[in-house]
């Protein structure tokens, strides 16, 4: 239970930080899921208690997959650049924040 509480607090910190970025909005899905969007386009799916899906540029996506930081999303999401980040017991705030900012910038170029 302690790990779940930590992951939930961690998600709140990350989401709070991302909502400070100009143009970022949160759109509720249901009780445990919601999206972070820019210009109406999703760049991250938050799945409580311990998973974030992000859309990344191809080079960054392949890098995080090769390093074991993320796993592939199911099709068709994989083809669209999405990866799955599991938070685990000791999530790394700076690394995850960098990936979310990269996702935000990448998605912003598609608008």
C-alpha cells in the first residue's frame, strides 16, 4: 500500500507541474484515467495508480525502449509513437518530467 500511495503522490506532482506549462490542459476520462493535452491533442495518458503513456518522437521512443525505461504500447498506439512508463517503487521525477516535456513539444509540432 505504501508504494501505491507514493506513486499516487508522484503522479499528482508530475501532473501539477505539467499543468503549469503554457497550453497544457487535463481532460478527465474516468476516476482513474485522464489525458494531458496541448491544442486539444493528447500527449500523455495518466493511468492511476502507476502508469503513464506518452507519445514520443521516433528517436526518443527507440532510445527509451532500448534502455528499458519504457515498453511498447499496443497497436495502433505503438505506430503513433506511444510508449508505456511504469512508475515502480522509486520513480525518477527529473527523467519522467523530461520525457513529458519532450512529448509535449513533439505533440505541439503536430498541431
